[in-house]
């Protein structure tokens, strides 16, 4: 069974021509399924007026579809987010007589160089996505631990708390005891659904609905991480190395309010200290976060500045 999460960036509703519409809030999810292979498409419905939905769509995706109607700041910001999120595979769909010669200089030297240019044809796109997902077979069942960042949660009468999310790494199983992070609570996975079917386990990339035991829906806001992985930790202060994108115009300064994005977390932070060794694009920063960030050592987070004007994606920070 293959599974693939794809960010769809472009006109709102474009993904409706590719998959079946599901949950819709500030992000909208669509399903595409063939036999046991599944594709989850995520659109940032409230972008560009809000930056967070763009981050959420890219944060758990392995591929992206970028539909380009015009070359504008929104398109440029989307490219920077894809680069910072590390999405190196996907498709460009050009409309309004735009040529790939206009796009290629903008992605030269970035991981987006590997994206393919394809025609604006939903049937062709579906076939390509299903071919991609067929190559995503994993041995996730053999993994003993895993994590699921929550993107939606609600209460179901007779069932209790139900969360929706993507298995970000490893595997989770029915009856697993999970830590609910940040915090000290533990809960149990009562049951697992994938695309409305019941399963005993779920592996990396799977879109899941988890019925939970011993936890209230009030404790399961977006960004909460359910994990059996002992290496997952939390911190409210980050002293770390930042890497600012080449389009970012000004150095980070003490006192700035930045947002840190990781998995489904989009957290406010304040710069308490900043220093560099002559290269202001590679500073060491100390960030005090509004609440604990959940992560694994070696992960990267996206650094954003909401007052940044036409470009609000500043770069990345290392998580150690």
C-alpha cells in the first residue's frame, strides 16, 4: 500500500478536479485513491491573506503541485516556502500563456529544479500522482515507533475524541499508548481509520483518523503531537543556527517577533539574542517561544516574519 501527501498551491479549489473533497477549514483536504494506493491533497484555502495555511500544506507534504496563473509575490513566496520545507519533487502547471522559460530562472539552483512541467489536464495529473504513489511503498509496519501531528480534532458521540493527521514518521498501531505533546498526558489509540476504512496500523505518509481514549478533545489542538517515539522532545527556548533565504533583505534583530513552523505547529517567538560571524544570513539566534515546540533532534523548522510584506518566509532554523 502506497501513500503520498501533496501540497496543491494555486487557485483555491483546483484540487477538486483531481480528488474527492474532505475536511475543509483554513486548509482543505482531498482524497485520490486507486485500489490500496492513496494520495492526500492539501490546499491552503486561506492563503495568501494568512501565511499559516501555506506552511501547514507544505509541512507534511512530500510533493507539490504549483499552478501558476501569473508571476506575482504570492507565487514567489510559495516557491520560498517549498524550498524551506524541503519539497524537492512535484509539478508546475503553467496557465495564461506562461512559458517554462519564465519560471526556470526563478528555480535555478534550488531543489525545485527537479519539478516537472506538465499540461493543465486533471486526468494526466491523476495518472502521474498515482504512478508516484505506487513507488512510495514502505516497510513502515516494521517500525516500532511513530508520530502523528494533529491538524483537526473533534468529539464524536459514543466514540469520544477523534483526531485527524498524517503519520509524519514511523508507524502507529491500534491500542498504542502515546504521549500527548507538549505536556505530560498519555492516551491510547482506540482505533485507526484511513480513508474511511478500519486498519490495525498506519505508516509514514498515511492520512489517518484516530479515535482516542483517556484524552479530551480540548487537549488536542492543531499542532499537538501524538507519539510513541522516545526521541521526540519539547523545548520552549531554542538557541540555534538560522539560515536566511537569499531574498530576505534585512538581518534578524533582537526583540523581533518571529514564527517558528514545524510539523503542524505555528508558534509565536521572540528573538532574545542574535549574533553572527560576519554573515548575517547565518546567525545564531535565541528564540523564546509562546509554548513548547515538539520535535526530533536533526529536524529543521521554517522561520517566518508576518510583518515581512511581500515575503514573509525568512528561512530555516536547525533543531538540536
